[in-house]
């Protein structure tokens, strides 16, 4: 009888332990790590492969970047090329540029600062994964994997080539209405050229923001329900 009772207690303890682990901190969950690393590897691989393929084919002849030249000359520009029209009518072109700034050309000529900020951001992302998310927060892990891939993809370019390789140009040859123009003088609707790292980074951040809003709404709803229950006689 004692043996049976002991086994029941042991089984109950194992069941409780599995329940705790299932919704424990993400850093203790192999599944959470697998989701994060798989998304990170796939997104980072897509970014680096697409940059390599674009710089090897879009201009006709492969473009080989000389890191010392790129770093030494903040105004460095690639040889002129017409690019490739990918989606018509004028929805997407492939056009090669090197970006000395951040996403969509923001903050030019601050390579060292962006390297430091990216390292800090990656560290913060890993901290959020480990201690802010739970083992079952799969969507948050996907989002963090995308954010980490975007940051590391552009970090690789800054360290290896001295600037970020960009090639995606949305809405080319389409101008703003009413003769409007951007502060830099461009009249294109979307004058910036970007890459896959920028895309996955922004998607990941958008998912995290939506997750945070949903979590806040759920917490408020739970708090309201608890107060309503407590107020009942």
C-alpha cells in the first residue's frame, strides 16, 4: 500500500513538474530554443544569400566590395547600373546600393555606433527571450528570432564590408502627388532601398508590439474579472 501510495505521489510530482516546465521560463525549454534558433537561422540565411545573389547578378557583372575603400569613403557609391524590374507595374526593382546608415538609410556614416547598438540590441533580445517570454510563447520566440536575424544580418555586413548591402526598391519611378518631396529632395513615394534583414527586423518588432498589446489587454481583463469575482457576495 505504501509503495502504491508513494508511486502515486511520484507520478503526481512528475506531472506537476512537467506542467511547470511547459510554461516555465523560455531559457529552460528546449522547444523554445529550437523555435528561436530555427527562425533565426532561416531568416539570417535568406538575408545573406539574397545579398550575395543580388550583388553577383543584378549589375550584370559581380560587384566585389573592398571594405577599406567603403569604410574610408563615407560617400562611396557603386558603379551605375540600371537594375532589374521585378514586379510590374513599377512595384519592385532590384537595385544595388551600399548603406552607411541604419534601416532605410537613417543615420548615415555612424558605422561604429551602429555596431555597438546592434550588439546591445542582440543582447537585449536574448535577455527578453530568456526571462520575459515563457516556454509556450511561440509567437514571441518567432518574433525575437526575426529581430535577431535582422540585426545580425546587417551587423555582418557592417563588420565584413564596412556598410550594409541593400537591393530592394519598392515603388520605383512613382512620385509623390502635388509635387511634394522628402526633406532630402527626392520626389519618389518610397526612395529608400533596403534588404531582407530590414524586412524581417521590422516584422519581428511589429509582432512583439502586437504581442505586448495583447498581453496587456489580457492582464487587464483578468484583473477586472478577479475584482468582479471578489465583489460578489
